[in-house]
């Protein structure tokens, strides 16, 4: 896997964020992300859509010490609160196309350490996400919702 990403890292004229979507492609493991972060300054971040909070914690622990500027994003709406608490910098969320004010409130509420309110908002995001992801062909539900 690193051959592909290494070529991008070596030759990209623009900054690159890795996009880990295990439900649609082979997952990008922690050692690969760490190596890419270490060797290629143009690779500036990783968005993970697995929803695996412990994996995100491992990723942050492996990369942040060597690249404090590396950005960690979640792409799994039902885990935005725990991912932010685990150290993510933010998210690229499908439901933000439908309810950007809600996902922004989640971010602000976690930042203000109001975990009770963040938990309530997380439930709202999850309900919306669950209704949109039920479409027969992902991401059609999100297109219709937008």
C-alpha cells in the first residue's frame, strides 16, 4: 500500500490528506500513516471513516509526536464526540451537508467541555446520519438529503 501513497507523497505539488474509508476500500494501517507522515511533508493529515475510536487513538499516539502539525479528522458521524475527545482536530461529515449548524454545535460544545450537551447533540447527529445512510446506494441518501 505504501508504494501508491509514497508516489503521491513524492510527487504531489499540493498538500494531501489521506482518506481512510474501510467500508469502500482497503484500510490504511497505523504504521503506513506514520511512515507517510514521517517521510512526506506534503501529506498533512488523515481522515478516518471507520468509526474505530481506539484505532484513532493509536494513530494519534503514533503520529502526533513526530508531526504535531498533522491533522486528524473523523468521517464517521456517529462517533464525532468520542473522536474529538480522543484528539481529532475535527471532522468531514456527510451529515454536515444537511445540518451544518448542528455539526458545528457539536464541535463547539466539545471544545467548551460541555459533555452532557455534546452527548445530546451526538444523538441528534446519529439519528440524522442513520436515516440518510439507509438509502440503497451510499451516498444517495446524503445527496437526497442535501
